C-alpha cells in the first residue's frame, strides 16, 4: 500500500478514535451547521476540550470549518458522513 494512503488512513482512524469525536460527528449529522459554542453546549464539553476534538476532526478531513465573521461554522465532510455510515459494521463483528 502506498505510504501516502497509509498516512491518510491513520489520520482518519485517529480522528474517530475517541467517543467524544464520534459524538461530535453524530451531532453534525443531526444538525448540519454548528458553531463551536453549540457543539460545546450539546456535547457538554469545556472550551479547550471541544477545540481539540474539532481540530482533530478537521485534520482528519471529517469536518469542514467555515469562517463567518467571528464565528466558525462546522459541517460534516463527505468523508465524515461515510465513516458514520460504516460505524455499525464495526459493532456487528
């Protein structure tokens, strides 16, 4: 396997290697556009914790960030949607 593809896969798996990040992906699936404040409120996370989880999701290309003035809007990326669709396969094994 190409080393570039291995690194991409590693980044994606690290992106979903935490139950809070999976929860954030599910929140964005239910509500397509959320600010960091809204994510913090719904997931009951502190500011630093929410920032770090969203940062890792963005690095894994599972979440898109869009700057709107002072707010940052987060949306589920197509890859994030695919990952969420595949999660039940891991539970059935």
